[in-house]
C-alpha cells in the first residue's frame, strides 16, 4: 500500500487568493518510509506573504523570487502523488490550496476519497485533545525540538512519525528492503522480519472495559489464537 504524507506552506489563509509557496512530501509503503521525498519552494507570482504567515514559516518574498511557479512543478507533483492515499494534518486546508492551484492551470482536482486527514484520526483517538502536530509529538514522545518554524518537509517528517504511532507503531513489516548507501556500494538486501519490537513497549491505550472485551474475544478463539502464540 502506497501513502504520501504531505504538508504545504502558503502566503496566507485564503485558498482563493493566497498561493502555495512550499510543498513537502514523503512516501510510505506499507506504513514504512521509503526514503523517497518531494520538496520544492514555489514562486507566489506576485502574491505577497502575509505578515502573520511569515511569523509561522519565515519564508520571505525575496527568498521566493527565483523559485519555479506552481505550473512548472505541477507535473512532477502529480507524478509523485500518483494514486497513493494522501495524508495531511488538517487536510482540508492543504487540499483546498492544492486544488485551487490545479484549477488555475486546468488540472482536475484531487478527490476527497484519496485523502486521509490525521487531525480527524487524532480527534477520534484522543477526543479530549489537544491534537495539534506539536501536541501529538509530545503525546507520542517524538522529538520536535528542532521545529522552531513551520516547514513543509519537516512537518511531513514529523507527521509521518505521528501517523505511524497512531495506527499502532512500527510492528507490521514482513519483508523490509534496506538500501545500503556509500558504505555498501549501493547493494540491496532482503531482510525477513516478522515483528519489529520496541525496546520499551507502548503502554496500552485501551480502557479496562476494552481490555476485558479483548480478553473474552481471545478466550473464544482458543489456545491457537495469534495473541497467545506471540505472547
């Protein structure tokens, strides 16, 4: 299963008038980062960065002056997205901007069925909140100390870690291919692993009632239940 974690930075909050000025994307296959990414800064074509937005991401009009336009990077972005599930935090904001940019250059919009919003997922898992990206990093003990300003690629990297934790953590890989870098001469090896175990297991997030219901379910499954085998 292919998923793309992505984030955008913009000149302001109005997708009808403001423009995307940064996009950062990371590829996941079966919930694991592959190392493939797409990252670009974009010329806002005369739309100035609002002072409030500048305080958030620190991207200036002067910095963007020589960057490509959205039309120039749209094809590469579409190719990277492909038919993957597109995952963003508060995805309505990002998709509204991307679809507005697509509309300006005659490209069909991205359908809602292709989108997964981690803010919606977080609110379901943690209804008492807070559920901002920073708050979720704290909840899942993910280091975000280097996040002094918002940045599309940095935020996508943090969101990838948060998303993996929200869906159960790094415990589902069956065949992980690792690409060796310069030290390995560019060789690939296949590693067969059934479970990637944490040094310190995450505490259960189930209520006592949910744990009791799960125990009854396992009891009905009999002594060969997977939960008993792996215990």
